[in-house]
């Protein structure tokens, strides 16, 4: 399985509005300026790039077929 490479952080502002903060995990690993501190109340969602989601879907189909066929079903 390919790991997610993006994070979306939903943060509520003092005025009640909500903002989305998008972080590329690859960049954040190498560039300290790309890192963000998680605050109490933040919602953190891992996100796949489109090609990663497709690749994981194909891997799941192949894995499911191998398991199903090895059980004789």
C-alpha cells in the first residue's frame, strides 16, 4: 500500500470560520517551513494524490483476488 502524501488540517478560527491548511508530507519532511503545529480542536485528514489512490485500489483488487482464489472460492 502506498502511504498518503498529503494532509488537510481543518482549523476553526476565533470568529467561528473554518480554514483548510494543506500540507505536502514530502516537502514537510525536508523543509522545516512547511511544517505546522497541530492545535487542540484541529481535524487532521490524510489524503492521497489521485495516482496514489488508483494504485492502492489496484493493489486491493489484486490482493482480494489472490486471497479469494487461494481459499478456493
